[in-house]
């Protein structure tokens, strides 16, 4: 499994080797950040060519001023950076980026084309694209390894915003500012050689920095938390060519915490969560920092003079957060970037977002938010994270892999609308003979492309094209590799054939049993569609329990692990009721979550449908795509899903 943000490890033969390696990394990172503190062009730090004699290129210090080995190393790195910059210019001249073109696919151009299509679509249906950004790391989030080195050298200093607060505020730890490393993450990005350093792996942000996201998205409005770390993140990110949008500071995006006073230890609020008065923030915008033009676009009119209340009730804090989507929906802008904090994002989009990283959500005109995950650079983290109210030893945490079934006959294009060979005899011929091809199959099976997506993956070019056109291409390498890495102890599937077949193919070699659960069926407001389909709309009704058992027995898995359909027996042969109300369906899903949280297994896979996953996670998945979430079971409270965020952020169906 590839390494994930926050879990990169430095390997060395001894503890001393590890310590020396970390010292070297810290010193090198300090040297890389020094030009930014001295006012040099951030582009040079990110790897732009340094031409001798130009204003942006300062001569290297002599060996006497820094160690000979360090001097040689830095000279070598600068030579490599210059060569890399020249290579990029040559590739730009030919119209293609070397870094963005892999396997014959120009991913940057693909991403731009996709976002243009998304924005055109959202304009038509009245929905908006909201980019939720977590603020970069403030100075109080110091590395815990060799803290004396981190404090002595540049990475964890804040020279860029040194004059933001008066000295008495700065020394008190109240409302911390961005570290110099965080400024790099918010601008053009942390240099590649340091992005996997253990001392900064939690705060590495995006490759290319947040300014690359701003250039790509071109937001019409930026909304920021009133805390300095978030506002500074927004300012640095918006210091991008062509970005002229206003920055509105919204008080309801501030930090939230169950107890802001830490049990009364800090009556005025824990310093990290405290904010400064609106007048002090206005004064900070006018003090010496490198972003005066961006500061002039900051609007503080929504802030009262004292906007931070340490005695604020946690429920009241959450109510304020829930008002944000409605406020955003009422704004005239279509592309909005929101910069806030981890716990706020977990409430808004139900996802764990890294410092300097982002999540994309679709906002309906009524204020409903739906996030959609990308599978790029995704590696699930299997350690538990506490939720916003704090975890206790009595909490149970499950790792859950949630999968949307792969392409079926109904979803396929006309040319592909044919059942796959493996499941050609899944249904009795008499059952399929009754189906009306114009109305669709009552219980469609997987297509050949669906089988590929569930097993070893669709060819790269075709898969990307399918994902862009209709979201049916699945993930690179197919679901089988993801399933192998996740190593589920139990698989739970919808009773509809396309979901069971996805389970059989993806988990073909897994020893985990498959349990078919009736409450994972399609979720619809009206199965009959106002009486048009008295027996239920095709694709929702499935087949009789006995017919399903026969079909499963005729199509065993390679591992010979069982597929258990006994839960369907509770409803008799007819486990599907076309007259079931929407509320009853939702109640059934709540019952399923309770059932899941009482299972003895700790690693569980769920294979279901788009509507079900949208309700459980407020997340839209393409067919054959997946997400990993943690299911937290708290005593005397409802079980709660926390989506584990990908390192590349969240985007609709795009890789």
C-alpha cells in the first residue's frame, strides 16, 4: 500500500541515524524557506530557474558561512531546479506539461476541461460548486520531533506575518498566524524534496500549492474564517495572477469545540481557538506583510467587534455551521471557495481534510451539500480519529469500505447494453422474457465493462473517458486491488443483482463472507413513480428470495466463501414492497447502521447504490468507485460515519 499523508516514515538502521536524518531535513527545509522570509519571489522556491545577475537570484553564501557539504547539496539542488524549470518551459512551448502528461493522458488539460463542463452544468441547474479549503498549519502546530530544532530554524517560524499581531498578542499564543512552511503550502507549494519529510508530512498541502487551485478554479468569491490562520491562507492563495475576487470574513466559520475553555482552564478560551477583536483584525490587515493588494479586498463587515464567545454552547456552534450552506446558496456567485478549519469541515462535508487541502461539494439552490470523492492518490488511513465531541475508550470504531456497484445493463450505452458472459444465466430465461427493453430490466446484471471495473480495471484511456462522460469507469486497476488492500472481515451487499455480482467479482478471492441485507436496496421517494409502475420501477424490485439463492449457488466465488441471503427470509419470498414509503426506507437504513455497529467484525465492506450512499455519507460516488469511512458507535448516541479524506481532495468523478 502506498504511503499516505501523515504516515510517511523515515527508515534508518539506528535511532541516531533517524535523528541525524531529521536534523538534516530540518536544516535543509530552513534553508529552502529562508528566501521567502527575505522577500524573494516564491516562484524561485518552487523550482523556477535562478538566472545569475537577476533580482530574484541571490548568490550562494561561501563555504565559510555554511558547511561545505550543505553548500554542495544546495548548489546541486538549485542546478536540478534550474534544469527542471528549463524542461518545463520546453514542454510548455510544445503545449504540454511534462509533469501533467502520464500514460499519454494530459491530466491537467483533462482536469480543466472537466471543471469547465461542471461549471456549465451547475449554471444550468442552479447548483454551485463550493471548494472547502482547510487552513494551512499555524505556528502552534509544531513538529513534535526534535522540537528545539523546529523552533530554532525557519520551518516553524512566522517571519512572513511577523508584524500581523502586536508583540503582546504574538507572545501569548492567541490567534496564531501561518508558519513560513504554511505560507509556502498556501502559495506555490512545499518543495517536492520536503513534501514527504516526516517533520512536515501532516502539513504538506497540495502539490503546486493553493495558488494552483485558485488559478484553476478562478473563484468569484472567497469566504474565510475570522481566525488569522484561515484569513492568511485565503490571502496568500488569492495572491494569484488574475484573482480579483473579494474575501468575506464570516464569523460562523470560526473554530468549534465542545468546550472552548478546556474545562475552565482558560476562562477566555484556549489561546489557539481565541480570536482577536474585529478592530484589531482590521489593523492587522494594514500592518507590514507582503499582500497589501489582497488585504484591500478583505471585507470584515459581517464581524461584530467581539465575535468570539468562549462560553458558546456546542449545539449553538453547530447551529451556526448549519446556516453556512443556506447563506452560500443565497449568494449570487457560482464558484465559491471557503477557507475554514478541520472540525468545521467535518460538520459541513463529513470529511477529514488535511492542512492546505480541499474538498469540493455541489450546493443545491435549497442549500443541500453533496460531496463527491476522487480516487486520485487515495490511500485509506486505518487508524481511528475521534469525532468532534471527543472519543472515549468505550467508543467502537469500525473501518468501512463503501462501494457503489459497477456498470449494469441499464446504465450502459446502447452498444454495451449486454449482460456479461459470467452472469449470462443468472436469471431464469422466463424472468427476462417479461422485461420490456424500452422500460428497462427489472433486475439488471453487470456488463463486461462492469466486470472489468469490479475486477482488474478498465483500460486507462477508456476508463478516464467513461468517468468524464457518465461516471461509470471505476478506478484505476479495478476494485479487486482495493479490496485486497482493505482486507475486509465481512461484506454486506444490497439484494439487487448488480450489487451482489459486484461483490462476487470484487471479493472473488476474499475469504470474507457476503451477507445480503434488504435495507441496502435502491432508495427512492416513490418506487411506483406515481403509479406508473405498480410492481415497482425496473431496477428497484429485484427477484424473489428463492430465485436469488439459486442464482448465487450457480455462481460461486473462487474462494468458496459463502453468500448468505437469510436476512431476506424475514420478508418472505417478496422482500421488496413497491408501496414502501420513503420515510420507511430511511428508517430501514438507520436500522442497517445500528445493525452494522453491533457486528463483531471491525473491517467491513458495503456494496450498495448511489442513493443509499448519498444518504449515509452525503457523498456522490461514480459506479465502481469507493470511499473509506470510520463508523463511530457512541454509547446512548446514534452511530456516525466520518469519511476519511483523500490526500488529493474531493472532486466529482474525476481522476
